[in-house]
């Protein structure tokens, strides 16, 4: 049996554009003699459409697109993810064959944790369902259905499905793709079924979908795999007979099958014009990226998609010569090309010659435009204007923040005048403890590395340098001690614990929801733990006003970590 | 039977403070000879605690507080809302009597729409439950349980409960209190039970809880009511015998009772030292505020609580002489007193004499400090710095935004230097269509009127003036045509439809999720509809970076309306 897995990058809300993408890949799958072609979860609307799902006309438009796609499904069975409006709303997979929507499977397990809010929108489906394609029983599942061990997948296998399809939109976090592949491989082995996992790819606001579609046989061997972070049409031949034969030997499931099988819906039987001659099972198998390369690729795709899907042609960022803005410049150039990136250096009297020179060298090596706008005079202008009101008070964080805000104003003025999107350069460690200026360095449209802890920032710059024999990054950027350069001889470690300690505390406090005692029990210094917890808590108001950025860790700020601003818990 | 309803204003996360509040009111209820005292939903943690609920130690701390409270429950039954950690996590009501937690009821209906995310945190309870207090069967429910017609409330009544308790944290929106009271009154009539509704009060981030606790008898008469927007201990005697007697006459429920009654958990039987001598039923009945006065009171409470619960002593805001900043100044003074409010006028060459004078008169009448910081010079400074980069281009929105951003910088500098919270003054109509400057007039800590459409802003200022024979508001503020004053002779209606049209479109598009065709069918001009839809959609990125503010409509931006930023749907 020949499958096609269309790993598509739809745009949320662009129903016409997504429909065109689906139809194009449907045609290509038919040309490849596929019998079944899969499209990702909610491929018609993009994922997650959020409260667009509360509009009746949006759901009607999505349905109309599915009907038009179904008209193309001749001689092939297409399984297409869309939001179904019926007695209630469902996260559904349309089974299109013989020119019409023949059946609809409704997702059973609706995730409502982490970044997910599916119980806000959807009713649960009633349970497992099977269609017959060219005489083969095929089970249907949508995303979360396969993450929960048990039904509907197990029910469908017990009811005779030799092949189980899963269409997904599974948001990226570092390392998740490998774990997902291992988990689904185990499901295939447990149920003695071939599993085809067809995933969405692309960036949507703070989420990146990594693609990484694959087919795994009943012995848990991955026999075909799409590349990560790119659109793909994966063609794979599968041997469902072998899965069936294995069940004659391994009869552990027989007692359960008798009870469950009658509960599974039989949604119809279809014949196709696809390849039925016995081809060797398998398809192309893409390699997986290494750990840091994978994160870097996610950032590049997330940035490219945010910029282009928002309709921007060009981005601008402040280049200080520090490690954070270096990483963002690298990502921007890799995502968009150097001709679509403008960097701005905005030196103050506290900017060192070293960072100023590094910024210039980097910009030159990257081939991007570099503007220079020194901020000394505006700094003085504010000092004079506020002189009377501030009389008798020492300079403090106020004046530091004003420098950052002048820079923010200048970047936004360039954005307004030329229609450029401002990329901000703050990392997760800073954002966690509020070591940034609201409306200053955090001002902009997209915060590329906001979910990258500082130590990861270093790893990613090194990773990018390693891959490129002509690395554009001067060594001094990597080796210099981090500084905000907002007062003379300032260094991050004057205000914060060393990043090794800070990042370890943040990992436990933010990503793992641990408390003070548990963090200290991990060997982290009590004084640092107390300070960091307090800083994280009181900085929530700042984070709420920061631009969106790409989730790469297990818990990003924002929809992933929802904490009150007014919060006296303290830990 | 004598009830006490403790309408408390807890602070999220302040378990020790909330515990103290509960114990104080428990003692007062005992002194008043109450047999049962009610505390709101999640009174121990405040509502909503959001992802604090994902911390094991937070749940353990909440439990410990409930145990200490229970030790005080001697001669009285206390029902206290808290998050229970057991085999799973539950939104629960602890029944405390004889010095210990004797029983726990678990909320059955978990809201997961609008501003609610309870399925993110909690498992559903198994169903209705009853306790016996001094021989009277009393049903238990938590908030949403009473909004869904049917179980658990109906089950409890069918199983013999003459009195049903509901502890709630029900967020305010305009007019909701009246509807809630009518709905609950109907539940009481339908089930022939007395219902005691004990609600949380106070502001938490973007939500205000309006209090408005009450007791309604089985004939749907409200026999006691707490004031809105203030803490209260409501004492009410109820006649449960009358509810019981009514069931001998009205026997419609008998067939259902036989089936359901055995399913309802019987959680124990307690005797109290409270008043058992027959008092006339009822308690004090507070009047309800009129429509606009109610919204105004919500804004005052929401502002006061955000400021004080965040630990601020003082607020600052830009006073332009326009209607929006006038309303915010009024609210700030009513919330905090004039000595805790500083206003700043920041005139530019485009500021009219009229607005400048009005700002001064208003500040004087309110008795607040007024600072003047003219922005002409910084404007010139930016123009010079950017002159080269902008060479050959006409002035446009860039220069307008720079003015607003200079003002934002100045307010933030005052905030940084003196530790004041900046109140922003944008209204919902502006925020909807992006008629504001990011990091400019939207810069600040709390956006008091962000959910108030412009027409409501006018109504609220008039309402405040009406109540006050010495109204501090010059008439010209109310009668002048709205303008941002960022270029010569600018008026809002140059860029936007008249507010009557704009607000009507926004009501349909934002609050009701209507599409283009439906709005036009309402008689709204097609051209305006298209333009406003587009502006609302492309302004989502701005709103994401705006400060929190108080929800007063049926759908506020933020956790209430969750839409993608990248969104090509267009309607």
C-alpha cells in the first residue's frame, strides 16, 4: 500500500491559500500513485486558529474549502484536518474519496494544558473509527489521540486496523521530535500496526511546528521520514500484510479484541487507482538534526514565518556587539538573507570600543546594512528636561532605562518610516529576571530568542560558527563578559548570579514549577534562589508587555506559563 | 437557621493574609450566632491563581491553611473554598466543623471558556453532595455548578436539601450581577430550596469580582444582599421549613427524586452552637447600583486593588485635557485619594490652549499635583538625529509616534525615579483599531479604561459629574471633539468613523464574533465595516504589548479574546 504524507506549512486564517496548498499536494500524491494522502491537523485553517473558531462563518468557510478539496479526491483517499461544525464543534479529519467527503473522524483526546486550549473550542469525538481502503482496514487518529496510551488507537487496532493514520500539529520544543518518534514507534509495536504520522510544519506566532513526519512499521522501525522544519511530500510503501501476519503469532490482544471491536465505527470502504503492486516497504529517510542545530533551525523557521506571514519585507535590529544581538542577526540573515536585514548601532558614552568594533565587523561579515545613531545628545536632552523634577536625586536605573528607551524609540522610528519589523534581542535569562528595559531593548515586533536561556545563546552562536568555516562572528563577541553597557564598567554579573547558576535556578523554577526548598536541595545557593524567585515574580508585568517570540524550551513565558501579575505567593 | 456569607477580598497567592481574613470573619460569624459561615471559591488562594496551581508546594500550603482554619470551626460549620490536592487536583469546598475538615465537596462543572481555564487545572468532582447541619440537609455547590441547569444542584434538592450553598468567584462584566441574581433565583424556585450565594469581591489583574452575595428563598425572593464592590459579612436567617413544606404541595419533582437521591453523597452530620430559635427570615438588603455607576465602581475597585495589591503607593498619569485622561484621573482619585495621584501635562506645539487649560483646571479641582514637561525640545532632538536617515521623506506617522513615545519615556522616567505606577488612558475603541502608539500613550503599568468603548467613556464622565454637585470636570472637556493632537488641527474623525458607528461595529465584531455580512445586515456602512475589521485584525500585535486593564464588557481583549497575531482570515 502506498501512502503520501503532505507535511505542509499553512498560514492561520488563510483558508484559500491553505486550500490551494492542499490541492496541489493532493495532485502530486495522485501522480505518485499514492492510495492515501494525509494532510496535517487543521491544515485548512492553520494551527492554532484560537478564537477564530468561535466564528460560525469561519467554520463554514473551512467546510466549503474541504468540500472543494474533496471534489479533487478521485482515485485516491485524502485525509484532511479541519474544524467541523455540526451539533457541536469538532477537531476533525475529513475522509475524502470519489469526489466527496465520505466520512469524518472526530478527535477524541483534546489537549488542554501547556500551550493548548482545545477544550475551549471542541467537543470530544465518540471514539475510534476505521475506513477500508482497497480492502485494508485503516484506523484514524488526530494528534493527541496517539499520545494517550489506549483508545482510540488501541481500539482501532483491536478492531482490525493494520494501518493507523495520525494527523498532527505538534508544537516544537527542543528534543521533542525524537521522543515523539520513539513514543509512536512503541504504539505501533504495541498494537502491531503500521503508523503513519503526518505533521504540520512552520511558525505561528510563538509556536514552531517541526514537521518530522514519518512512517513506522509494526516492529517499530522508522521506514520513512520527512526532514524537519521544511515542507515535504513523503511517499512511503507499507506492508500491512506483515502487520496482520504478526497478529497470528502474537495473540496477546485477542481477548480484548472481542470486547472492543464492535465499538469502533466503520466509516466506509473505498477503492483507489493507486499503486497496488508489491513495492518494497519504505521511503526516503531524512536524518535528524543534532540538538543545537535543531534549536537553531527552529529559530530560523519561526523568524522567517513570523516576518513573511505578517507581510513584512525587511527587519531591523539593534546590534550592540554583544552575544544576544549577534545571535539574532545571524538568525535573521539565515531566515531572510542579508539584503532584508538592517542593523543599527546606537552607541552611548558607556559603549566600549570593543563592542562597537565587533558590531561593525559582524555587520560587514554578514553583508547587512549598518546604520549608526549615537544617543548621547538625546540622553542629554532628557536629563535637562527632567532636571528640575529630579533635582536632588542621584542618577539611578532611571537614566539607564532612558538610554534603552531612546534606542527603542529610534528603532521604532525606523520601523514606522520604512515599514520594517523590529526584532528584539533579549534572551530568556534576562526576561525571566526582568533584566531589560520595558519599551527600551524589549521594544519591537518579534523577540526571536526570548525563550533561549543565556547559556543556550552561547551554544547556538558556537554551533553556527562551527558549521561555517568562514564564520562571520569575531571571537571577542563570544569571549567577552556580558554587559548591558548602560553605566561605566557595568557587567551582568554585578547584578545577577553567574549564568550557570541563574539558568539552573530558572530551569527548576520556571520550567519545572519547583519551589525554594526543592531548588536548594538541588545544591543551588539559597541566597541566589531567593533573589531569582523574587525577580521572576516581580517581572511578570514586564513580560506581559514583551513581543511574542519562539518557544524552544519545555515551558515558555506566555500561553505556556500563565501566572498572575498580582501574586504574593513568592515561590 | 442563621447563615453568614463572608464576601471577602483575598489577594492571589497571599495564603497567610487570606487565611487571616477568613479566620477573622469566621470569628465574627460565630459571634453573630451563625450556624453556617460561607467563604468564596478559592478564598484561600485568591482567584484565579492560574499556574500557581501547578506547584505541589502551593497546593500543600493552601491545604495547611485550611487545616488551621478548621481548628477554629467550633460550634459552627464553615465552608471554605480551596484547591484540593488528592488523587488529582480539585476546585473544592472544605466543610469545617468540630475543629477539623470533616468533608470536602469537589466542583463538578468546570468552566473553560471566556476568561476561564479551569480544565487546565482541575479534575471534575463526582457529583452532588449533602451535609446535615443541626438536622437540616444542606447541598453544596461551587460557582459554575449553579450556572448549568441540572446536577449537581438539582440532584441535591431531589435528595432532600432544603438549603443549597454556592461559593463563587464570578468575574464582573456590566450588568452581569442582575442576570446572575435572576438566574439563581430561578434555580431556587425550580428546586424549591433556599439558595445562599457567597461571592468573592475585589480586583485581580484584569478581572474585578463584584461581590453582590445574596440569599434567595424558595419563592425566588431575595431576602438578603451584600453591597457590590466591597467586603461584607452578610447575616441572614432562613426558613428551610417553608421550602420543605412547599414540596408537599408541589410534587412535580417526586418521580425524579426516587431515582436520583441515592446518587448524592452524604458527607456527614454536624451540630452547632448557633441560633436555632425562630427568627424572622431575612437580613439586610443592599441596593444595586445603576448601570453606569456600577461600571464606574468596578473601575475604581479594579484600579485600587491593582495598585495596592501590587504594592504601589502612588500613581502618575498624563493629563492631556481630553476625555480619556479625565476619566482615568477621576477614577484614580476616587480609588486612591488625590494625594496619591500625580498628573503630568506634556504639551507639544500641537497642543491646543483649550486642552492645556482644561488639564490645569481639572488637576486643580481634583487637588492633585500637576507637573508640566513640554516636549518640544526632545522632538527637535530626534528630528535632528534622524535627519540624515530620513532625508527626502515627508513627515508622517513616524513623527506623531515619536511625540507619544517621548511622553511615554517621561512618564516611565518618573515611574522609575519615584516608584510610581503609570496609569495609561487609552479606551477600548482606540485599542481595538490600533489608534494609539505602542510604547507611547500605551506605555504604563495599568490601562484603567482599556475595555471601555469611547461612548461609555463619555457616559462615565457624565455619570461622575451628575453624582457630584461640585463636579471637577470643566464642560469643555465633555463637549470638545476628540483629538490626539499629534499634528495641527487633527481630529479623531479624520482617521476613524464617528464613534457611534465605530463602537457599534466593534460591539458586533469583537464582542459577538460577527462577520462582515452580518454587520452590514445590521445597517452598518460596508466601507466602515471593512476598514474597522482590517484595523482590528492588524492591531492585535499592539494589544499584546499593552498593559493589563479592567474587563467591563462581555469580551475584553486578552485572556477573554484569544486571537492569533499572524492571521490572514480578515473577518
